[in-house]
């Protein structure tokens, strides 16, 4: 039986994938307190895509049930005085229930989901690997790529990085996160990029 745990949730208009890095600017009190608690206890939090609502202010009207456990790997004060953190995606999770604290922080009853199976990309997926290599060589992505552990023989790693970096609609990213078969994720990305990879 899968163990449930309660984690703070950070609803965002983005999707974090396992193995990926996500920089965040923290300015609301509820999230400053959350970050402080996570650093103090060495615990993570759930990054969840917003289904309806906004990132700042009132809690979103609804969230997607599948997200990613995140751990803070770096933090610093930004030029504008705000706290900047970088979190790393650890493992997919499912939110089974959630409640609102008095400080407006969402707490979720979550269960961690199994890691993707370790599979090699097929030969027809090689154009995707080339696109990803080109993206990761860009200077503007250096703050992101320095936290990555490349694994070019792992279909899940390639698919997750492309799903994060390509300019995809939020709903498409969420579908790719919810895909549990890494070769299917690459096939979906290949279909999206087909006109550009011939």
C-alpha cells in the first residue's frame, strides 16, 4: 500500500518534471514561510500546475492532480531584493486531497508515483536529442543546465527536458507529465516537432 504524506503545494502556471530545475521568485509571506520550513527540515514541496486561477493572491480555484515533488537546491537574494530559489524535480506525485491553511498555503495529501522505466530512445527519436543538445548549449540556459545530470541514453530524461524547454501550452506540458511511458512521451514530442525535424 502506498504511503500518503502531507506536503505544502506551490501552484504555478508551469510544469516541473523529474530531473528538471525550476527557478522561482518568492515574495508572498506564505511561500517565504514554506521555503524557510523546507530548508529547516530538509523537506520538499509539491509543484502543481494551476487548472483555473492565478499564481499570486488568492489560492487557485482548481489544480491539476499530478505534479512533482521539488527540493530546493539553491537560494539567493535577487537584484530586486526578493528571494530567489532554484528547485529540482525529484519524483511525480498525485494530490489526493488538499486543504487551505489560515495563511492561505495549500497543503496536499499526496502519494509519490513510480519513476519512469529506464528505456533507451529509439533511432527515430535522435532528432529530438539533437534539438535538446542545441537548446542546452544556449548561453541563456546555463543557469538552468548547470543543475542537470545529463543522461542521453534515457528516454525519460530527454523527453522531460524537452517538455520543460519547448514553448508548449500548459495543457500539453501537463499531458506529457502525466504520460507514464517515456517512449510515448518522445513520440508525442516527435509529432509536435515533426515539421522542424525532417
